[in-house]
């Protein structure tokens, strides 16, 4: 790690990196030129761990060099490398074998079956036993495991739940309950001593010609092997027990009694699961000032790649998620500001420009920087963050306004010459990189133009960027930074009251509702898994913890992140909502009092 105790001297003698061959922004339109390139199909969505993210990093470093910024990364480069974990994926040696008497059948991975979860052992073996839908719901007088011993066995269970299409179902009919999630079924079988689970498709509600599920390679490690079988093999296995899925589901729906039987088949499930790790890079460029104080201006440049992790359009996974607004818009603005301020030297204070990787995986790049700063954090006066600033319709949301006493007055002055309508939030809440800095008691401002229907979808393309308002937002940020540079006294961090807060806006519109979690965007087993519960937030105060899986919110079953976002959007600050989560296989219920962001 480079030491910047004598920041200016070290940076002035740092060698300048050689020019890299990269596309040039169009003359006279630098910001949109940068944005079009970063959001182009060539960069394949800038997914973490992808070659295209590295290509984007080289592009950013080249323009930092061209604009005269000094290398501020490690070893006198523009880069700060760090390792990220992207879950677990399939290795080359996966195998499922079925044995019936003298017959042995080997299934083909990603064709006949898809691994979902893994346990501590590589190989599990046991007799196959069918256990209906794998549900134990005593309050509904229904239990597929009644009088059934599955210890040491591999359990076959249907996906979803009984009476799936019935309006008067004891469950919830066409609205699935938490009992229908893969997570619940797997944990219920594990709790009863099963060594493995095979999920089957039922032919009554999901015929064999139904559109197949996405062939994902991410495997969750939750302590037991589970796989999803193809519709064809679902039927072939049940035939070994002399049954078929349609008649079984009809029998359960009609009589509300479990159907279970041994199949006379032994299965061996061998899962080769490898931990996926990549090295990614923050990109850092520095403009020295006349003092050792610095202001950090940041934006994340990573996105979702082909959407295999984090897409809100799962039916469009494998399409390029270009992320024009999220966050090519903020990254292009970062480059434009770097060029603008490079012409203003000498600066009163230094400006450190950082393009963060790993934001979409949980603010990893900014967290890494604040734990391994290349310039002393005690010299960092403020952090300015730009994330999704390209789709404003005349509004601008600004968070963190209360983290320094001077911010509100500065922004009020800036608004006098801006056509935009400002919304203020005192707190630093908002799932973006500024949180990593406010947690270190550094004043922050977060510039954001709002969510939209293209968020985390392939349709977030550069053609949808509002060119006029992004220029106006850029002018607001530029003017704000200029005023911060002119301050004679360093800002003092203010701990914002964590109670319910109303966002202030000329016209009185309230702020967005705040829950306080970072979701695991690659989770697909049902519900919403929280990668992290942020401290001193509604979720934390309700007792929620990292790794909890939300399955119910305000009376609604949560089966996806999209559902949760929509449900949260209907609530107001101050609302009390009942939630249910799974934690280590147990269902936990609590109440969350929502706040304003």
C-alpha cells in the first residue's frame, strides 16, 4: 500500500502511465461521449469480475492521465486492487447417478438438472423418497412429512404448494406463500434429517412444455445438497414409483392428505462447487491543493453485466444490462468534473476522484477504500457521491445534507441559479458508496435523480438519458464543490438524528421510505436475502441480521427483490409493518417502523 503521509511530494514524482488505446469521447460533448462508451454493448454491462469491467477501468485511468490527474492508487498507479467473492459456481465434476437394481443412469448437469444449494460434503447418497410438496403447516392441518422418516434419505418434493390455482385454497391460491419458496422446502427437509433434496416440476400446474427456467450456475451454500430436476426427468422418476405428477397433485388437492412413497431408487449426488473470486480495481486520480485537506468525488462504474446477478428482469437474463443511468451517468460526470477542475489549479484543497468497483455487490469498492485509504481519512473534508443522475425530470434528490452544518446553506445558494427542484434528506441513507464514508464520520452529499422502470434491466440504455438535466445536475455538483473548496474552516461531521425524518422540498414532497438493508441481488431461492443490515436503521432496530431472508412484508408474500421494492414503495415513513424472515432455517416474525431516507 502506498503511503501518502507526504501526499503532494510523492504524487508529483509518480510516473505517468503510458497512454492506452481507447475510444475518444465526441468533441464538444465529453460527458455524453463518455456515457455512450461506458454504456455501450462493447463493455457488456461492466459486470464485476468481467474483462469488460477491466476495460472500463483502463478507460477511466487513461482519461484521468489525459486530464492531468496524478495517480493516487497503489504503487504509484491509478488503481487500487481488491478481491471480491461472487458466491459459488459449478466446477467441472458435477454428477447425479440413479440406480435401480442393475440399471444405472447418469444425468447431465444444466440439461437434466440444475444444482441449487450445496452442503459441507462433496458427495451424498441415499434412497429416494417422495414427500409431496415438502411442507409442514400445522396451522393449516397439512404436513407432507406426517409419519414419514427421511433421515439419511434424499427427498423428492414438488415446487410451489397444493391448490395452486384454487381461489379458495387453504394456502393463498394464486398468490404463493412462504411455504412455496425453495428456501423453506430445503430447510424443512434438512431439519428432518434428509441428506439431499430434489425439486420436481408438477405436470398439473407446470406442464413439460412450459418455458424452462434460466440455467444459472450460482450455487448457494446452506448446508445441504439440492437440485432442480427437468420436467422430463421429474415424470420419469415418479414413474419408478408407479405414479405421475398430475394424479398426485390432484389427489393432494382433493383430499388434503399427504402422498408419500419410496421409489426403489438410490441416488448419488456429487456437486463440484467452487468459490468464485475476482480481483477488481478502484480507479483513483488526484488534483493537489495548497493544503493537505482533500475532498473526494466518487461514482461507481460497475453494473450487472448480463444480469445473472441482480437483474430485476429475470426473464431477460443473458441480455446485456448496459447500466446507462446506473451508473455510467455518474461515472461520466466524474470524468467531466475531473477535466473541469484540472483547469482551475491551483486549488485551495485537493480533489481525489474515485471510480468504485463492486458497488453492485454491496458497496465493496468504497468499503475497501475506507479501510485501506491511499490518503489519510483524517484529511478528508467531505465525500461527494453521484449515482444515477441521468433520468431527472426536473428534480434532484440530495442526501446527507445534515451531515455538515454548512451543506444546507451552500445548496440553497446553488439552487438560486439552478432550474432543478431540490429535495433534501438530512441523513446519509441511500444504498450507495457515500455510506462507506459517513460510517467513518466523514460529511457526505449524495446526488441522485431517482429510480425508474428501467432500473437493473436491459432497457437502461444511453438513449433514455435526459441530456439537458444531466448537464444541469453536473452544474449543481460543480458549483457545490467550488463553494466547498473556498471554505476556510474544515467541515465538522454531524451525527444525524436517526429518528423518522421527512425530506424537505420546495413544495413539500416527502422523502422515499427507508428500510435499511442491502439485498443479495443474486439470490434466487425465494424471498429477499439481506446481504447486510445497515446499522442504526429500521431493519436493525427490528432485530434483523445479515443473511436473513425476508419472506413476508406487511401481509404480502415476498418471492423476489422486485416485489419487495414495489411493496416498500407503497409505504410511508412512520408506517409499522409486520415482517417474517427465515434465519438458520427458523421463521422469525417482527415489526419494522419505517423511516424517511
